[in-house]
DNA sequence: GGGCTTTTTAATAGCGCTAACATCATTTTG
DNA sequence: CAAAATGATGTTAGCGCTATTAAAAAGCCC
């Protein structure tokens, strides 16, 4: 008992097959949801799987599939909260769908990005998931395309004409948040923009502006630049709050900046939401870590990562069969989360 | 060219061997740094590897090694910043050392933890990395031990008598930070404790108290409970700042709580560091995201994860050979990072 | 330089899984 | 009722790599 057999500790397909009284191949079919297995057989196999606690060996699978099912993920360093959520989602999806994730890090420099993409391609991935900043790099996408690797952009504002995309409707979400503020009676509303090189920033701004124009009586937008960092949010909020006629609400393009705005408000002795409402975007862990908790838009980051994984897997499979590729643009639902940081406009109750 | 060959896109060992004019096995030896290869041969192989851009296929490797080299990582949801740094470090290490990481998520409930450990064991891992909260779960460690899986605790306060550990010296680090504050002239210093179920919290507190007692003239500690969340830091700071004789400096057991303290100070109209110094711990991304940037202790999270990976790999290899296991306790260096949030005691200049 | 150990290299057999083809039962049909 | 068309399952041959064993080359003694 104590002597560790070389065994990996593992139940293999063979064991399952024997237990279920079928051949190894049948088990494989069941595990991969291949049609053409009698229901009764399928159930028997499932039973054996449960009984033995079998779980397929990802390494063997990836090997046998000869790289199909190996997919790459490129990341640099977006907001830390975003990254871990994203990784978790991707990891989850990988486990579920039996894919093998190859994760590559790079910084934002174009060289580093190219190098990482090169490594991914050399590693023989069938597809690559490109989260927000990289999804907008022409070079990266061109390199991938040339190598015949499926690329999928996650979290961009627009879909590109040359890549599949998984994203949320940033425009609509910004619209909803703005409406929420307007319904609370706010008319002077500050908006803090996100990093200019990301199309999602643009969509959020457009959504805000569009909804502002719909307000009746008319609302008054005050737009300040920002770059998705806490500090830029803080500074933008300082600028907004030192105006002669400061806004009664601030809508930041992400939670980090909203947290910065919160800090700026507190620093000036303003009560949130008594004197000023603050809204964020993304619903990162930070949103519930600050006080008061942020009203924000829940972006289903983990689900987007998972969807991206599934999509890239499916596409890479399809691509090898036929060449009929239509671009997919999958939109995941967002949600307005109202918490304690937004309230009625001051002096309105 | 356009037709995708079934090829994984990959250069295999076979190609390298042919290029270098040696056998496949020799290449394997070189790749694994196995002794007993003539230097000239080794160089020839390395040359071929470079020339062809070969990189070994982790899946095949893991498969052939029959699970050795497959190592598990359990995580729940510590501070988001911590997680991504940790994952990145582990992922990096895995790539370098050719290990295959199996990442399992669980929440903090004991059941969920057991289930995750079970999955890991069933997956045939040779070792498991247990970051902070799980590293202190007797059940988890017992289960792993029973399955003959090497466990390694990361980021605990003490080493346990039954597990290898990779950690930093929390006690010494807290001591240094406290000394830093004392040297700035602070004598009334607030301390915000971390979650009570983590031994690192205790070490940090002890380090603080020890250094306080050394101060000349004597210093005055004010200890408040906290649980590593932003909110608990905010609340603890509120309590400290509403005292009749409030502290001139607050040392929080992590950056999240320090950020909370910062918010509380701003809310009361205090200038940091003019009126109040605030210090954190960990140097998570948050530390530089807030304003002013936090003086903190840099905990080499990524390096710790990498070290843990290496250690668990090596141990699992050794264990299968002999049974002579001595417990390893690897201490990684930390660093006091002085930024803008701490300064001379008010009215001292 | 023969017999011997010591390096160093080559050959073979899997690791757990899947793709492609082969083999059986069942139907369906001329 | 034989022949072809379906299912449903079993067989075989690898995927890229590492252990293990066998073989060859190189050193060493007297």
C-alpha cells in the first residue's frame, strides 16, 4: 500500500471500458459526445465513469488529437481583477471541454507581443484567445492568420472584419447606466473615459452621449479623459469636482476609475451617494471592496472567456474540415447592478 | 501552403535529432539535462533546437512521464491581485520546468476543498501547491498525504511540521515596516490585523508588536481587527481615527486594507502623508493604483509560486526514489518599498 | 593488444487517448 | 430472400515523448 506504484493514481478509459463491458472506443465516444452510441450503452458507460471516478487525461487527449484542442491565451496586464477572472473562466472552460490551455504572457510592447504569438504558433496551438488590448493589434492578428491559427477577440468594442469576437454590448450597457442616473434625477453628469486605444472605451462613451441626448429635460455631459487606472479616475474626478458647477453624478468607464472618483469625493468631504453618485463599469471584485459598494455594469468576464474558448475550439475544428468560415460575433448579456454608490440627485427628496 | 496539414505546426524531437545527426533519445537527454551526454553532442543538439525553433510538447511529456511532472494548484479567492500574480508565477515556472499545471478552483468551504483535492488526486498529480488559506487546512493536507501526493504550502506564517513550505518572513517584514514608521517619528501607530485563520496574520502582528516594544522613546500601539478586505480596513481606520488621540500612522496587514484606510482618511479630510501615514503589505497592483501610492512590503508572490512549483516537482521526483524526506522550508526575500503614503510625523519638521 | 569496465548512443515499448477503418448486427429493398 | 444500406461497436495505428534495455565505442589494466 505504501509503496507508490508507478501508476499515475489513475483510472483509465480501459478500466471504464472493462467495468461497463464495452470497448475502449465506445467510452471515448461517450466522453466526447459523439453521436451514434445507443442510449443504453451510453448510460452504462456513464455509470461506470461515475462509479470509478474517471476523468479523462487532458495530456493524452491533446496528444492524440494532434494539437487540435490545444489553444493559446495571450495576456499582458490588464486590471488585475479582470485577469484573474478571465483566467479562471478560461481554465474552467478548458477543463470542461477537454482543451489544453497554453498561456503566454507579454507586455504591451509590440515586439513582446509578436514574440509571444510566435511561441504560441510554434507550440502548435489550433487557436488563440486574444483579450482586450491584443485583440486590436493588427500585427498579432495578421501573424495568426498567416499561420492558419484561428483567432478570437474578447472584450473589444466593435467586432473586426477579420476576427471572430466574443464581447458584450458596451454601448447598450453605457446607455443603461446613463439612464439609471438620469432616472435618479441627475442632469449634470460627469463621464470618465477609458483608454483611447481600446474600442470598448469608445462604445461606452458613445452610449453615454447617446442617452444623455435623449434626456428630458436635457442633461449636461462633462467628459474627462482617463485610462482605466485608479489614479486617472481620481484625477479626472478632481477636475470634475473643482468645476464651478460640479456634476451630481460621475460615471466612470471602469471600476478602478470609479474607485478613484470615490476617493476624490471623500477627500473633498462629499458624501456618496448623498452629495455625489458614482457609477463604475465591469463589476470587478473592487466594486464590492470599496465603500460604498459601486453601482456598476456586470461584465460576464469569466463567461466570456469560457465562450471564447468554446468558440475557438469549435472554429478550429470546423476550419480543418471546410473552408466556409463566416465571422462569428457573440454578444454576451451584461447586467446593471445597482448598489449603494448611486442615489437621488441632492436636494430632490 | 494554404491547406492545413494535420501537423500540429510542430517541430518534433525527431526533426531535431535528424538535424543534429543523433538519435531521438539523445535529444531527450539534452532537453532534460540528463548527465552522460558528451559536451560536443549536447551543443550540436542545442544548435539544432535553436535552428528549428523546437519546443517540447508538454502534453506528450506529461503523458510519457506517467503523471510525474503533473502538479496541481488549488485556489479559492484570495485578493484578486494576489491570485493573478500567483497564477502567473506558477504558469511561468511550469513552462520553464516542463511541468503540467492542473488548476482547481474551490471556495472556502471545507466540502468544496475536499472535493477539489479529490479531483486533483484522481487526476493523478504528483504534487499539489496549496496557497495561503488551504495550506492551513488539516483535512486537505491529510488527504494529500494519504494519497502519497507531495503537498507544499505557500505563504503561511509558520511552516507546519507535516508539509514543505515556501514563504516569506512575515515577522521580519512587519518589523521592518514598523521600524520605518518609528524612524519617521511616529509613536502612536495603529495596526490593522489580517484574517485570524491565517498564520501569516499572526506573524505580522507579532513583528509589529515586537518592534513597537523596542522603540525609544516608547511607542504606543493601537491594534484593530481586520480580515484582509478593503472594507474591514476602512472600518478599522474609522475606529482608529475617531479616537480622542488618533494615531499618526496606520500599518495595515495588507494593501487592500491600507487602501481602505486611505479612503477613510480622505473621507475625514486628512492629508496622506501630511496628517497621517498609511502603510500596506504585499505590494499588490492596488498599492500603486491608489493615490498616494502605498509604502508597503513587496512579497515576491510570483517568485514564490515558481519556487513552489520547482520544489514540488523535485520532491515528487525524489519521493519516488527514496523515502528519506526532510521537510523543506524555503524563505524568500521580501523588500520594504517606500512610496508616497508614509512621511514624517505631523508637526515634526 | 586481449579481457574488462565505463561511457555514450541506438532501439523498443509504452503513457492514455482518438481518428480512421474494419466488423458485425440489423434493417430496408428490389 | 439475397443484396445493399444503415447502425452500433471493436480494432489498429499512431500523437510526441520518456524509461528501459541492448548495443556500440571508448578507456583501462597488466
